[in-house]
C-alpha cells in the first residue's frame, strides 16, 4: 500500500477537538508537513497552550483514526509530536496575559481549611515580595471577603483600552475578587452550573488583574463545572491539593489528585498540603497532639509521588484570625505565621523547578 498525505488528512478529519467541536483539519491543528517514509508516518499537532486538557486524548484519537481509516500497518505510535503556540490575538483578549503562574487551590471535600490555606498562602507570597492575586471561585460558598475583612467592599469598573474592566479589591498586598462582593451574603446563590461558570469567566476575563507573579484560585471543594471551566480556559501552572491527615479526607484528596492528572484534564500537581497536622495549645507551644491522625497526607504524597509542600498545625489563633479578617501569615513571629512563610517558599521552589523543566517559550516542540 502506498501512503500519501491526503489519506492521513482524511483520517484526521474524523477526529474532533473537544474544546471547539471542530475536526483537527478544520481547526487548523495539523501541521502541513506530514512526513511519510514507507509505512512510517509522522507529523505535528498544534495546540494553543502546553497545558491543554485534551492533548493526550486527541493524540490517542488521531493514532486510532489513522490505524482505522488508513491501515492497521501504519507506524504512527509515538510519531506524533506536539507544537504549542498561544494564538496571536489582541493583548486585551488574552485571559490573564500578565500573569506568570496560575495555581488552583483544591480539596477533595469541604471542611479541610482550603480557603484558609489559600488566603494565608496568598498573604505569605505577598510578604515575600511577589505580586499576588486571589480569586474566590467558590461561587456557592465564598469566604475570602470575610477572611480579608472586606465584606462591605464593592468593586467598581473602569474603561481600559476600550473595555469596562472590574478593579479588584486590594488588601495586605493581595488583589482580591469574589462573587461574594456581588451577591447578598445572607442569601443562598441558586444558580445552575452554566450560570456559575459564566460568572466565573467574567470574574477572570473582565477584571484588570494587571501584572502578577502568582494568581491563586480558591476552587470549590470536590469536583464540579467550575473546575472544568478553569482548566479549559486557563493555562494553569498546576494545582495544589489540601487535606487533613484524617482517612476520610485523604480518600477524597486522592480523588482530587486523580481528577487533575486525568488525561482529559492534564493539570500538573504542584504538591499536597496537610492542614491541621497536629494541635498545639497556646500555653504549651512545644506540644503536638495528633487529633486527626499523624502524617496521613505525608504518606499519601509519597504513595502518589507528589511533593508534600508543608504541614500546617491547628492552633486557636488560626481560626480567630480568619474570622477577624487578619490572616495569621501577617505575623511571621507566630508558629503558624512561620509555617505559612515556609509553605510559600516551598510552593515557589516547586513552581520554579517545574517551569525550568517545561522551559516555556512562545513556541515549544515536545515529543509525546
């Protein structure tokens, strides 16, 4: 059998990219230079960003289509390379174009202190001299306004480069935005998934976030449309999963890690944070009481081969500070303040290591 490019193109035209519904040829995702050597076929698929959640599944589908519609003898496995390029669009249309690192803060279940971690990590990063933004993406249970004592704040919009953009609230060196600023805090938000996702897109894309080193997204607990909206619309640097040492929390944390590393999502795990690792009473600062179990998240991190970013102790001041709107990370002389500064340094190291490994440039070519 003689192979020629049109056969390969026709086969690839049967594969649709889930993000747009268009086939690979129609979407312009197949590089023109299809190389054929006997029965060996190689070419490049072009994706918009290196963290495209559909990358692996589309490559597999392309391989299957060629073997099905051309010949089962075609040597294609491992011969599809990837080119990623941020499409040339006006700067105003690029989501978070001025942000260097986009990080999702997630938890498999509620009640593990995810928002507390997100708030204090943001403050700690700011204290270390970085430009930080924090988006409260928990549409149905926003808590960031209270944790920063800005419940009464009302963001306004300004016309910038012809667009009306929301100006985020700034507190403790962190740029903040939450759906809580726009709804009655005494009323439940009764929105279907599509409405919540659209609201989140507006908070991300219609806000003047400016230049940021780190943009933290406090995601809802569990898995939802919100998570899919985030990973499909943003080139995420990675995700951080928060858990307590308790067995039931660890089981859900495992699911959270699996969700992000799933082929259809494909977001790197920056690491795992163990919250409420032990209880330390104020009058006995050297004592540790493991009321939720010991080293549960540490063991899970080792098992799943992800970094353990830090262990945060449970102290009374942590809860009190959150309720008062003064995150404990503001005071580096406390046990928890030091823990969050150490956590921030650990997060920075992991992200820097990943960025070096990815070596991102405007156009990157990688072998599958």
